[in-house]
């Protein structure tokens, strides 16, 4: 039996949290979720994929129907913390970037400093686990940003990049994102919980 959820009109992370709660309470083999924005569509799709579902998305006018099926009903629901724990490995450094400029004062100088900062992140080596972009920081991950090729190189070597969907929507940049996964506050908070070290910029 397919569980159906209507999450239209809800901002992230509410749809993901509703899906998480239903999976924990009922552990269904299939689920269908109605959402009305791109950020929720991507976040719910990614969450269901992490839970072992085969995900399909159907556009329905201005809405999206995200369906997860093909899952073993005995599969255990895992949260972000547990999923990250499976990765093992060494230290996990999380860098939260909340601006597209580094420091206060001259904006041109700040933009240059931020570009240099992003370029230098690779010096952290394998300990650099995840970047989270929020507020103006999401502008670093969109088409035309000088930092975009650098971030794409980091993603190519396994650095996880999460870009705030609410922030992209606010700046009307959702369709211009070119690197990373659109994320929500639930993923951001649990990322902070999992990380060994959190650096805020």
C-alpha cells in the first residue's frame, strides 16, 4: 500500500520532516508526496533515495508528485547522522559559508578574498567533508560565479556541497545552481551534529 502525503504550501524542511516521521512510524514500502516547489521536490527526492527508495518525479501543473517505491519493507529508516556515520573515514570538517564576500568593508576586496578562501579549501585535504551554502553564500554556486569551477573541482574529488533551497528561492536562483545538492535546514542542522569541526564564514 502506498502512503500519500500532501505537503503543498509547506516550506523546507517541513516536507522532508513529514516524510521522515511517516517512514519512522509506518515504514511503508511505497510513498507518494505532493509538493509545490523545486526545493521541496529535490529535498524529498534526495531523502527518499537515501532511504533506499527508487524515486520518480511527475510534474503536475505547478506541483510535483515525488514517488518512492521498490523498497524492501524491512529496510531500516536511517537519518542523516546514521548515514554519515556509515561513511567512516577520518575527521569531518564542515564549512558553513553564509556570504559571497569575506570580511567587512570594501566589497570588491571581500569578493576577491572569498574566491581565494574557496580556492584554498583544498589544502584541508580529505578532512574537508562538506560545504554548506546559506544566505548570500548560495551565490557562489550559481552559473557565472567565479568560484563555480573551484567548487565543481571540490565536488569532483568527493567534497559534499549543500546549497540552501530556501535561499536560492529567495534570490530567484534555483534554476541557476550548477553545483551541489539543494538542501534544507534539517540537513544543515544534522550536518553540524555529525561534523567533528564546524567552521562558519
